[in-house]
C-alpha cells in the first residue's frame, strides 16, 4: 500500500472516530434541555409556594433532579470536548440568575406570578442557550 493510500485510510478512520464521538456526545444537549425545563418548574415553586412544606418539597424535588441528571451524566460513554469549561459557565450563569431571582422575588416581588414566570425563563436561559449552541455544533 502506498503512503498516500495509508494516509487516506488513516484520515477516513479518524473521521469515522470523530463522527462516532460527536454522535455519542449529543447526550449533553439533552442534559442541558432537561436542566432548562426543570427551571420552569423549580423557580416558580420556590418563589410562590410559601412555608416549610413548599421549601421542603422544592428542595427534595431539586435534589432528586440534580442527582438524576448527575447519574445520567456520569453514565455516558463520551464527554464532549470543552465540556468542563462550558458546564462551569452554564452553572455559573444559572447560579447568578437563580440567586438574583430569589433575592428580588423575596424582597420586592413576593407572591408575584408574573415575576416568577419571568425569573423561571431567565434561570432556564443559560442551559437553553448552551443546548442550542451545542446542538448546532454536533
């Protein structure tokens, strides 16, 4: 086999491996969409459901979702390139939006359904934007 033929075969093999890895890393897009969707439930529940029962149910439900998503992520065979940095940015942006939403919701907009709806969308945005971007890249 000539050197050119070997190089072409090697490039084909490399392209096949990259395509397989890219397809197997699409789980992260689903993970991000699930996280974004969860914010549409969690944030209004935390802001509108007052009292110890609301806090307990919201905290337990959030813990279950986070554990479920974490277990899902750890069981995946391929981690997308740049996953760690992207995930830190998404979670950092979500944390800022969530803390700001809770602070404003409890201080200025207590019981406001409209504010809770807007806050939920704002908290979902970091994951939704990342999911859309990752979905296009894969």
